[in-house]
C-alpha cells in the first residue's frame, strides 16, 4: 500500500491581502522545476516536439551568438596568431568536446547533463558537494552568458552610426535596461519559442555568411593581405614549432568558442524521436541530439576559422583594443566597413536580437538547473522551485556583475571561459568514469586523454585570467552557505513524499489497532537476536510502564543515503525470533518515524505511540549527526518533526522517552 504524504508549503498565509496576492503571483505555476517558462523549458507530455535541426537553432542562440564577440576577443588575446590558435580550438572542439557530449547525450537522454552523470558516479555527500561546486561554475557560465551577451548587444547598439548620441558613455545603463527587459519577459511569462530561435539563427548565420564571404573574397583578390600577415607571423615567431607552441598556450583564452554543448544536452527533451521510442530507451531522440551536436559543432568550426582569418587580416590591431571600434564586435565592424552602414545596421539588429535571446536561453538554463538539484537536496527554500523569485534573484546578481565589470565584454570573458571549461572538464571526467565502470578500457583511455586536455586548458585559463575562478568561487561559497543553512532550517520538515507498507505490515497494524492502540518500540539494529528484542521490550514495559497485555511492534529504520533530503518510506514486516519488526528505509531516521506515525494515525484510526531511549553524547554533536547522517538524537527530533507537521496536539501521535 502506497500513500502520498501531504506537506504544507512554507511561507503560506499571513500578511495583508496585497502581500498575499504578490506572494501567490510569485509562487504560482512553478512547483515543478521541469515546467518553467523559457527556451530551455522541459516539455510536458503533450507538448509539441521538433526535428533535431529546429532544436539545434534553439541551442544556436547560445552557441552561434558567440560569433558576436568571439573573433574580437580572439584577436585581442592572440594577435596575429589568432587564426592558428582558433584552429587549435576547433580541433579540441571536434576531437574532444564533441565526442564527450555525444556520450553525455547517450547517457542522459532526458536533459540531465554531465552534472547528473557525476552525481551518479559519486554517491553520498561527496557527490552532493561536487554537484554544489559544479553548480557554482554553471551559475558562473550562465550568468556571465546573460551579462556578457547583454553587454555585447549594448556595444552593437552604441557603435551603430544611427544610435542616438545621448547613449554614448552609458553602456552600463543600457545593459541594465536590457537585463530588466529580459527579466520582465520571464516575469510575465516566456513561452517556449523554437520558431523564434529558428528565424533568428537562420538570419544571423546568413548575414555572417555574407560578411565572411565578402571578407574572404577581398583577401583572395588582394594577396598582399595574406602575405603581410604571413610576414608578421614569421617576424614574431620565426620557429614554426615555437609558433605552434604559442598557439597551444594561447588557445585557452579562446575557450568561449566551446560554449553551447551543455545547452545542446539540456534541450534534448525537445527533440522528436522515433515512433518506437520509450522513456527508458529514447533511441531516436539520442540519435537526433547527437546529430544536433555534430552539425552545430561543424557549422561553428567553419565560422570560427573563417571569421578569425577575416578579422585578423582586415581589421587594424588597434581597433580591437578596449574602446576600439572592433572591440567586442569584430564582424559587425567588417559589416559596416565593407558592406555599408545600411547592411551593417541590419547586421547589428540581428546580432542584438540573437544576443538578447542567448541571455534568455541562459536564464532559462539556470531556471532549469538550480531547481533540479537544490530543493531536492533540501538546500534551498520552497520558493526556489518557483520561476519568478529566481528570476528576481538572478537579475539582481546580473545587475551586480554588470556594474562591477562596467558592462565590458573583455573583462567578463575570463569568467565566462572558466565556467564553460569547468563544465566541459566535468563532462569529460564523468564520461571517463562511466566508460571505466562499464569496462570499456579503450574508450576510458581516450576520454581520459580528452579530460587531461581540458584540465590543462582550464588550469591555463585560470592562471591567465584568475577573475573567472574568483567569480566562480564566490558563487560556490554562496551556494554552499545558502545550501547548508537551508538544509538546517528545513531539517525538521517531514521529508517523506509517500509511505509504502507491505501486506504483512498492514495486517500487523490492524491487529494492534484492534486492541486499542498501536505501540512501536524504536530500535537501532545490533545483532537482531531474541535477546536484543527481549531487552528492548523489558525496558519499555518497566521504564515506560507499557502494560504486559499491549502488543509491541519494533521499528527499525535504515538510512542508505543520508545526503538525500526526501524520498518515499518503504516499510516491510520481518519476524525475528517471534518478535514483530517493521523495517523501513528512508533518508533520515526521526523524519521517517514521524511520517510513519502520522500515516498509521490516518489509516488505522488511532493515535500511535512510539517509545525511545535517550541518546548519549553531546546534543550539538548529535544534531550534526542528524543533519549529515540522518541519525543522532532521534527522540527529540521525532517529537519536533511531529510538532511542525501536526499543529494540533490532540491529533499528534504520542512520543515516550526513557
């Protein structure tokens, strides 16, 4: 028999009518993390699915929009070596990141991503802590995507010749306005918009193709441009091996071009599979998602190499410097210079729209990621399952990041690259562990090499630009602090989503209830022999005055994984040496006992009794044992959980302690 357990949402009730309506609006329609509004929203069962190429465009608003700033950042970081360093980046993308995420797509076909894979590989608290750390870097990735995209959109607005002069020097204010508009859209309600993504990506890639093709044609008709660049390379790096070595050293600075793979996995549930797909074996969806990742990587590879070559050969080096006309908008600079102000303005509008939509996509990714883990761990308040409060929190953080970095694309590049690289590194490690566990040694070695490359790339990027690690560490510390404070504050919740009793348990409870009451003796299993239960029964009757005629049921709770916060309570009956024992598994002993008592009260029609012995030891240490290991001072905590779950003392089960 399985019965769900009802829990009261925290923070409901009280306050004036206006405050109540505001609270209801903020928390409405968002209890499931997978049903938020946004371009990364997970589809309901009846929601329309799409061919892989349409979903690729949804991923592309994140991935392809980096063309808005990637060539300029690459030229600023690598100078004349930018095309060669970009070629190294493309090689790492196609030979490293792509195989890793094709495997991630196979192993997490429901959009869980690499973080969930690592969570499965590492159990108990070490898995939870790792997830929290990775969430810190994921928040760095997505939040900097939002602020960097808005900052680059601002750069395209301000550098356009038709932009009002009154906006000059106010890039921070313009960026904050764009972030406010983004938040407003999510607060009002942002429906899943694959169609919009398709239009934006097709137009944007088409315009970029025109700009790049025109630039390459100019290079082809003016051979001296290529010769001048080659001469500069030889002058700066006369040794070819040294040139390649420099490209290998500098390419981590270009890691922005690796973004988009985690997003590609996140949108997998939107991919239309085969007619024979099932939830457990979505073969068609996996094939479509892997095709999506491959085609997106190939398209981006072509654009990265050609755009880097075009911008390096045609744009003066000084224009890439901070404040220069090509800073953060290299291709837009070429569009204006080579194809005229009218075409350049159309290009700017397209870039602004796709960058804004990339921010929307990144925000939706956050709204999909954070509620998936923190509330389930008990490490976030109930309202963290809601979209609108999280939108306000993330927008406030985005405002702070924008002000701190002065809405500069260059200054945020390091933090963005760090977040991207840490996620890809974690994905490569997760895939390596998964293949090793399955005995696929050759694959494990190959993925291990890829993981080593990304570990090097991540470390090199952090050494070169430590601001990314600093920002990521701030997010990690904040997430850890909020998580454990929340876990402590929510520790006395019922934490049981449902109770399942086997038939024998139901029969024993009915027999006990027929005698006038249900009496449970809590026992921490030792050897499980007759002497152990006889001693427990004797103490209950002698010290707690339980009459001899009252039948006793022993209750034992085991905790397989105390790091989990909530779950179902499974109870089965065992006869041990003539003593009736109810064995349960849960995430916490006192919370499980409280949930079972309330369940027995509602199903058996009597207020059950439970009998404990006091736990020896320091009460603070016992509370920490309860918080992290699900045990500790069981009697006191059980009574407190019951008090919070049932405010009416007349209906509350009895707790006795000797």
